[in-house]
C-alpha cells in the first residue's frame, strides 16, 4: 500500500527511528519473520484462513502507520506488535489468584506511542458462535463467570449476562474486553480500540449487524463505555503464484516461507474504514 495518511511531513524522519518489537503471545522475537515461524503448520495450513492475509498485512510498516493515522494516534509505526495476544479469562475480582486462569487469544494487538488497538481478522470464515451458543457449549456456571469477567474488563459498570448479551457474537465481546485490557495496560483510564479487518469480498452483513448490536449494548451503559469499534474492509485476492496453492491440503510450508521473507500471497485493494458508532 502506498498511502500512509500521515499527519504531516514534519514527522517523516521519525518513521525511521521507531523500531517495532515483535511478539508471539507475550514472547519477544527478533523480527516479523521469526514470529511467522512460531505459528504451527496447522494454523497456517490453508491459504484462505484469515491469519494469512492478516500476517501479510501486519508485516507491512505502511499499513501499521495507516492504521495509526486512522485511529488518530499519529503517523509513527507501532512500537510493539503481538500476534495471538493472550488475555486471562478471569481476574482477582472474579476470585482468581493473580496470574492464574486460562487465557483467550486475540489475533493481534498493537501498541503505538499514543495508544493501542486489538485486531480481529476475518476472511472466508463463517459467522462465529453467538454468546448463547457459546454458553451452551460448556459448563454453564463457568462460562457465565467468564462472560461476566469480559464485561467488567470492558467497563466497571458493565454487567454481561446470557440475557442481555446472548445474541451477540462471543468473539466480538471477547475482543472488546481484550482491547480494554490492553489499553489499561498502556495508560490507566485510556480507551481501547478494536479494529475488525475484513479481508476479501464476502458478504459481511451479519458480522457487521452483530458489531452494531454490541455497540448499542455498550452505549446503554454510557456513551464512553467500552472500546471504539472500527471496521476496515480490505479487498484481498490471491496473486497468480498463490492461486496454485489455493486447494492445497497443507500449504503451510509455502505460506510460512513466503510471509516470513516479506513475500505476498494476497493483493490488497484500497481499504474502506469506518467506525461502528
Ligand atoms: Zn474478572
């Protein structure tokens, strides 16, 4: 991508001075290529999984600066990028000892000098489970506790239950909680940002409607409650070379080698970007 939406050329030389630290989860690695190699071959088995366009997109500094500008966070590159970013599913307030408890992962989390964002990528995946479906899929008491925990991470006044949140997409709720947890870690009281990156030209109506429903619920608890939620729709088509691997049962070797060395699998179109308000 050539656009950077920089907020003024006076900051241009700073681009060169920002070094991006790369993490797989919370484990630091030397560079982007190293992080790509941490993924299991299963996670990068299929070329159409959203992790593939996400990693390619994330690996390009121009895209990170573009995102920073869109979020009003300046024109510098990210200071830190985490892929598979973990947030604990419980806390002391939930009766769990500090540092204990299972973690849930977001696709990526980015820190900039002036803020942060959690990224969620979607490509050809079908619509994810609703909160109601997720609650039914395991021990109910435990899952209700986890849901309540995501609620109080999103905002101290927030009480999430199967009744008020059942129709939402579970993953959207979790990403909102992750974004708030990340933002609080950067600066107490700051607001999180969640960016949903929708790659490819599939119909995302249900996905977007569910995000609007989440936003409406949050606003019911107060105008500034929870993260800002953004939608970036990015046309993505497989390039000629990649098309040869489209039907591979296991394309992981090709995917890892290509992405880790800065190669392309997808051609991206100019993104559209808007807030779910
Ligand atoms: Zn908690």
